[in-house]
C-alpha cells in the first residue's frame, strides 16, 4: 500500500517538474519577436493614433522597427531620435 502512495507521489512531483520545464521552454521561445498579424492595431509613437499593421509605414530606426500612420510622422520621429 505504501509503495503505491510513494509511486503516486513521485509521479505527481515528476509531472510538476516536467510541466514547469515545458512552460519555461515555450515561454521563452517567442520573447524576442512578438507575433504580429496583418490586422493588428499598432500605435504611432508620434501622434498616438492606432493604425492597422498592413497599412502602417514601417521604419527601422536605431535597430528597432517602428510603425507610423504616415511618412510625415516617421520623418518627425527620425528627427527627434537623431537629436
């Protein structure tokens, strides 16, 4: 009887350890690059309006990609970033 309880206890502990390891691996997989769908709304960092990703103006500034509602906002941000 005690053997069954010990085996069940060990199985529960093994399950909890494996679950936390899998959670660690899957949790870190997409940390650096979030998934962006075409219809996701992104906020313009200059005028703070939301635009769909598919129609946003993308600009890479300082090694990071930013999304803007227009070229004017992208140019304004570029000027602010370089000053």
